[in-house]
């Protein structure tokens, strides 16, 4: 029996290359997953470059026609008032039933505006020819939030035919069960200034103050979605002024002749405060 040589530094121990003893496995070459390129990508980049606005898809996608119309609408608004676009950073196409609607979100049939994120949503039920109306309306919401001081917006509310009504408590004499009641008392327009800190843009979406003690009511019976609350009144007036100016003016003047000056107040506010020529121009 022969002896086993010890391992030493002068005679290193050699291991067999295990890899060479395993069967070779063929290399499978996989292709990268296909990349979905958004439609009208160059137009989207142009909109981002010129207005600082991202046009984005979500669970539904904008078509080439959609993006073209968005670009044209933004260009028309830019010609009037470029600064009106500072409250918009994203325009997103979204399915209406999948949109999580927060209480502070302003929602219409074709779109919504999220002031916290400066985002306009355009719903999937809006065809390309309907985008100018919807997009202009939602930008109107952005203007009311980011281009107006709150005191100035409340001036619009006053001139739009809204009255401020306070639910005041009063003592009911001789009633052992209900000793206090409430009644609505109209607050004079010259007293509004002292009450502005009780309101915010979010409470105006409910036509009330933060305590629910003061409400805003139209002096006439509400007729349409634009009478829902002061925020909607402003957005509709903004869209009408831009897209249907002559029709808006005529309707306002006819209503004023019949005893309802609220529409004329809205038109004149847009004319004097929102689209007035800059003094430096």
C-alpha cells in the first residue's frame, strides 16, 4: 500500500474544474418587452416645453387628435392670458368611473380639476371636438384658485347674484321644549368683508362657511349646473367668455333687461378683472 503524499506549499493541491464537467446549457436570448410609445409624442413634448404641462395617459390613452386639440386650446388661452396656465401642471385622460373623487375635487360631466396637484382630468367620454369646452372649463377652476386673491373671488360671488344668508339663533318665548330656534338672515353686501375669513375655496364648493352657519344662495332659482356653487359659476363663465363670447354677452343683456343681472355681473367681471388688458401692454 503506497502512502499518500501530504499537501504542501511546494506541491499545491489541484481541484478539478467542476464547470467543465457539467453539461453545457444553451443560452436563451430574450427580447426586451415592447415599449408603448404614447401617441403624438412630439406634440406632447412641445406642450411640455412651451407651457410646462405634461399630457399623460392613464387607464385610457389620448389619441393623436386629442393631443392636437389640447395644444390648440392651450395656444388660444395663451394668446389671451398666458398666466392663466400657471395652475395646470398635468392633463390626464381618465375613465370617469375609475377616478377617485375627493371632496375638494371639482367635477363636471366631462372632466375634473384637482387644485392640490394642479391636475386636469379629461374623461374618456369626451371626443376630440369636446375637449376645448372641457379643458377651458377646468382651466377656469385653476384660474379661480391661482390667479385671483380670495377677496377678489368673493367680489365675483357677490356680482354673480349670490346672497349671504346667516342661520342666527333666537330665543323662542313660551316654548318649554324648543327654547332656541334658527332663522335665515340676509347679510348686507357691505358687511361681507368682515366675514371672509370664515370661508375658503373648499367651503365654497358647498356654498357655505367653515361652520355651516352662513350659506350662499342665488337671488333666483338655480337653473343649470353653472348655478351649483360659486366655483362652478366662475368656471362656466370663464369657458363661455372664451368660447362663446358674443352669445354670453347677448344672453346676459337679455336676462338683465328681464330683471336678472346675475349673468351680466359674471360677464362684466370676466371682462374687467380676468381678461382686462395689462396696464403695461
